[in-house]
C-alpha cells in the first residue's frame, strides 16, 4: 500500500484535475462527440456489449474551476447493445450515425442515435471483402461529407458514401498487407499505416499512387506498428509519428516517408503484450506534444521539439500511472491501458481506459512550469 499512498500524495502536485470512474466493462473505444460527450463500447467476446453515449461531469466541461458541482459522474445519454465485440467506433460528424467494427464476422455495423429516445439502434450493415477469421476492418470518417473509409488490407480499402451507400473510391490493388490504422486528413486525402510499419498518403482524386515508404520501414524489425498524422496548422516540423511494439517512436516528414527525421527509444519495461492496443496521438491544442500507450498501465506524454537523430533514448514529459495505483482487483496482473484520447479543446486533459474497466479523466501539470 505504501507506493499507492505515496502516489496519491504526489498526485496533488502532478494533476490540475483528476477523476476516476468504473465502467461496467472495459472499453477500447473513446470517441468524442463535441467537447462534452464521448462514446464507449465493450469488447468482450461471446456476450452482448454495451455502446454508450456519456456526457462528462459538469466540472470537466467548464473552461476553468468554478467551484463545486453536484454531479461528479458521467451521465448516460444514449445506449444500445452489440452482439459483437466492438473494437473500433467512429461517429460521423454532423449526423446521428455511428459505425462500428469488430469480431466475429468481417463486416461493419451502422447505428443511429435516436433523437426522441435514449436508444442507439443498429440500422444497417456494410459488407467488406475479406472473410479471414481474426481480422477486422479499420475505420476513419470524412468530416466534410458523410463518407466512411474502411479496410482490412490495402487491397480492400474503400470509401463509402453513407447517404447513397455507393462506393466512391477503392484501392483496386491485390496487395494483402494488413492495416493497422487509417486517418482522414481532408476531403480528398487519407493516411494509412500497415502493421509492418509501412506508411502512405493517398489522394482519392486519382488512381492508387500513394506517397509511401518501403514495405518494411527503417528499423521496423518485423514488429507491429501504429501511426498518427499531426493536424495541419500545429506548427512546422515532422507530422507523422509511428510507434513500434518495442517502444521505438519515429517522426517523419510527409514529403519523405522513407527517411525518418528522428527515431527514439521510449522507456517501456517490455514490448507491448497486446500490440493491437498500441496508440500514439498528437495533442490537438499543444504544439509538439504526443502521448503513447499500450505497453502497460501507463500513458506517457512527450515533447518532441528537441528530438533529433537516430537511436537516442528519451524520457517522457509526464507519465500517468493512475491505472496502476488505483487498481482494486488485487490480482497478480496489472491493468493494461486499452486506449487514450486528448480532449479536443482542453490542452492538457486526456481520457484513458484500462483492462480493469477503469476510466480516468486527467489534466496534467507541465513539470517545466514549476522550474
């Protein structure tokens, strides 16, 4: 208990704000709707899984501390049940539609958040090409038009219009390399990352001719990778971040994806025990900050502005250890962070979820500010 007590005392200095909640089941989904609502969904196999639209407690919704609020927990606004494990969920902007991907079965489900009730209802499915067991489609949505990008492998990449249900774009290739994640960048461009570390930028206005690196990126070593592209307008510098299962983190310029600008080693105790949970995210409201998770019960935040060269070891600017110290299961296995996300407009606020069904909302204090 002593380390937990020490951390609780230390947390008074480490956090501007901190809230811990217990969900009914663990989630791999934290999908924002606006800046006050979030969707979560269970991922347990062989059971019905809840899909919930939660509203943040009022204290977490204000721009500054305005005293005590009577409601200190999430509020359930809408809910539904999925017969499958929900491994990915995307909200279609400016609509009441959700799209989920999961197992078993290689297809997508479209849901509607009812306007006159508290129900999230399944309304249709989208078939995909692959039928291989154990694989599930990766998702991304276009914000300007109601279109969905999905694919299991490069060969099956498609853009579907959610109003006409027509296929607007397809890769048209036979490349069977498995996708790790997809990201829409604007109304015509998207990025992909393959599990091998292969990265690419695709323009849907032309036939398949991505700007990409080699099939095995420098130093990929056969391990699994994920990636994220920084939003435009967040300052100069590398925009691609690519994270490997051994903690290697690369920054790349979109104009030259074959040669990383920098490659560093993050201090992870062991390689990720479940590389499917690897996650790297750029802070939307802080220049040059990103967060990683999927290695243990922590979320690490980094400032990349001083990174250069290859092979150096870096230290996080901040590490969230709350999922470890607040775990009440008393088991031998520590919880594993399943996902995290930055608040869309509060610069240092993140949400993180773990395998013990804990959900944390935390606003970290920049240690450099007290120096």
